[in-house]
C-alpha cells in the first residue's frame, strides 16, 4: 500500500489539482452566465419556461456524448481542457439558473413593495433586498451544480482533459482496482468536501423567517 | 394652515373597468392626522397608495404640499414620504438599526450618521437601542416590529406619513399601547398623517378628521365628535355596527 502511494502519490496530487481546476473554471463560467440569466428571467417571466427548458435539455445529454460532440468543434476541440470546461459549464447551468430564478421569485412580494415604497432604486432593490434574500437559494444551486460537476469531471479524462478520471480509466483498462480507487476515492472526498463547504456558506446566508420567532 | 395633502377628483379604475376610487376630493392640513375609515374593499388602501404612486390614479390629481405627485421624481417622492404597513414590512436579513436607516443608506449618507439617527428614532418609538438595535425581525415581538417599522418611516424626517392599518396585526393590548405611543409622537413631531383603518376606536383616538369611504366614494369627512353624532345614514350605520360588535362580544362574555 505504502509502495503504491509512494509510486502514485505525486500523480494523485497533480490530478486532483487538475480536477479542481476543471471544475472550478466551469463553475465560474456557469455562475457568470446563469446568475445574471436567472435574474433577467425574473424580470421577464415569460421567458423562464423556454430558457430553463433549454438548460434542462442540456442536463439530459449523457456526459460521454457531450464530450464527444464538442471534440470536433473548431478552437474548442484543440484543447481537451476547453472541451471539458465547456461541457461541465453546460451541466452546471440548470441548477444555478433554476435556483436563482426561484430564489428571487420566491421573495415575499410585500418586501419588494416596501423596498419600492421606501424609494430604493432598481439597483438598490436588487443588491440590498433581492440578492441577499435569495443568496442561500442561489448558493444551494451552486452547491448542487458543483457536486455534480466534480463527478462528471471524471469522464473528462475520456477526451484527454486529465483530472482524477485518468486514474480510473487507466485502472479499468489495466484491470487494476487500486488505480480505480486511487481516482475514485479522492474524487468522492473532493465532492464531499465541496458539498460541506458550500453547505456551510449556504447556511451562513440563510435568512431566518419571522414565523420562527420565539 | 395650508393643505399638506390634497386629492382632486381622483379616480382609479381597474383594467377590467371596475372603479375602485370614484372622484375623490379631500384635503388634509399640515400637522394633522386624517383617518380613512371604511370596510374591506372600500378603496382606502388604494387611496393611500396613490399618494406615493404605488398605484397610479386613472384620473384626477394628488397634491403633496401643493405639488402634483406626478411631476415629482418617483424616487424623490417616495423617499420624502414615510410609509408604514401592517406586518411583514421589515426585511428579515436586516438588523433593526440597519432597517431604520435604510432610506439614509439609499441616499448614501455615512454609516455613522445613519446609526446615530437609527438609535435616536428607536429611542423615540420606545425601544432601547442598546437592547434592540442589533436584533433581527425574528428576534422581536409583533409590537416591537411595528415600532421599528414606524421608526423607519420617520428616518428621513418626511413631512408626510402614510400608515396602512399599522396596528392591524397586533393583539388589543399591544395595539392600545402603540396607539398611545403614536399619538404622543405625532403630537410632538407635527407630521401630516394619512392613516387607514377599519377600527372606529382607533380613528376616534388618532384622527383630527375622519373620512368614511364606501365603494370608492367619500361619504363623510368630519371631526371625530361630529362623526359620532352624524345623522348621515352611512356613518351612523358604521358607528352602530361597530358598537354592536363590541356589545355582542360583551354579552358573550356574560
């Protein structure tokens, strides 16, 4: 066992970092797209159904197929990491988009009314009232998306994008359970750690309701 | 005294064509409290909301200090009018001190000034800032929340206050306490107030003038004593119905 670790330990470390990089980059992109899009949808609810529908369809594409589809595209296909990040971004869109939309839509209308009546501008209303009240909801979507992407990122190794999936694929090819576990265990731990950390953040932003008064 | 608030031939019709307010003409003098009384659906809340343009009137005008509200910039107009509603008006993610100073925050005033003003106002509505300033709404009782709501409405020192059933959700004891507090406060601050309620006792206690609305029309606009003695059918009906309610309750207790 210790022999195995001394042989693969360094590689596991590097691949874990690579895995984190792929997921992290995808989450940044997805957040940058889906949060503003979700907010925009709350201003134009008529678009909510079709737009969330598209994100939903993206979600249903099998991951291996998604990587395959993107590979032949110009520019994108030149680097495997690009393919992986774009695919992971696509998967992360739905939970973030849906939760941003629902989080803001779910805010008590009378609070929005009060914000208007107090003379808050549209921007102030958004940053001082809507965003903080929807924050824990949005973070919950981010958490779901991240945990999903940590898992899906293992498939990215199939197109040569690296990450912990590489050890798994190698282990499967050489029928070496130790190698499979060397990829799978850190990936699982990573998912758990991300889940825990974002869960804490989500709780931090949770707004107590008045009904819960003593 | 000049009219601080005036409605001229104000009408509001729903998109489906049902009129909610029908050519209302009213004036409230500076520093006085006008109570708008009426049963549910009489249009009293709608009338109140035309003042800060939460509802845009279909025709007619609302004048605040002689100025048509439609010619005033919306944000400026609203920041210059205090607004208190029944329950749920406080932001659950804000401490009392932040909520009270929110209008000042929106105006970009420095934090130190905001907090000083917040504490001053919490004190004025009977809440010790040392104990309550850092509390969130869920850590306050219904009455305390309503006090914070009132303090918030006073933050920018607006000459005009709109109050929509401010004590509607409170138990009778707290309600009476709040009414007394408000009466003292208003007398001291000399604000012009438009207060909506369906509670006759509250109207008599707080109002300099009482307006009775019925189906979107003004059926009476009188001083409290005159209101009680009015022979006007709609008024005496309202007064009797109100007393009957009290009577029945007393009898049931027997």
